[in-house]
């Protein structure tokens, strides 16, 4: 148990650093002008960099922050779960709920990426940052992992409930 408490505290610090570094990466991409990286643009799509200022800069930053915000949500739920482990709270309904939230947020990373890809071209065209394009992308890696984590959470919850029922049986 002590090993779990110590390890969860260390991992909680790592996750906190990731929560802090995620928006820093967005800002770094903006400062260095790595717009294609920030927006996850399809190859060959260029932006009119001179038009990225004021409101257009805000639009680009919001578009580029879609996926990082979802990462931060997943990190936050992981941080909370590790906090429960650090307190010695392991097999409870709260843990299962946090694991389920982690699973759904990880699955949402791919959904956010697909939405970002789909809306970036039309939004950039509407703000006259580029001539416009329409792209779609299928991403399923995080989606599959997230759904698997949700499934594991349900199985853990069933096991937890069975254990509680066994304690009541004389």
C-alpha cells in the first residue's frame, strides 16, 4: 500500500506538470509561428500569416486549443484519480467514476481532433486567413483506448459491487 501511495504521489506531480505544459505548448507554437502544427493542417495548406493578428489570432488560438483542452481534461481526471490513490482510496465508486471520466475524456481526444480538422478550413476561410479548404480525418487510436478504459471501469464497478454484496452475506 505504501508503494502505491508513493507512486501515485509521484505520478500526480508528473500529471500536474503535463497540465501546465499543455497550454505552454500552444503558446510556444503561436510565438514561433508554427501555425500548421498548432492547427494540425493537412499537408500543402498554407495560411496568410500577415492576417493572423487581433481577432484572427484569437480564432487561430481557439482552433488550435481544441485538442489540447481535451488533453488537459483527461490529465485533470487522472490527477484526481491519483489523488484518491495517494489517500489510500482504491476500490470505491469514486475511483470507478474517475476512471470512467478518464476513459471518456481520452476517447474525446480523437473526436475533438476530427472536429478540429473538419471545422478549421471553413473557419479560416470565414476570417479570410486562407483561401479555404475542407478536410476530414478519421482518428480512432485514442477512441479505442478510451472506450476500453470505460469498459474496464464498468467491470471494476461490477467487481466492487459483488465484493460489497459478499460482505453482507453471512
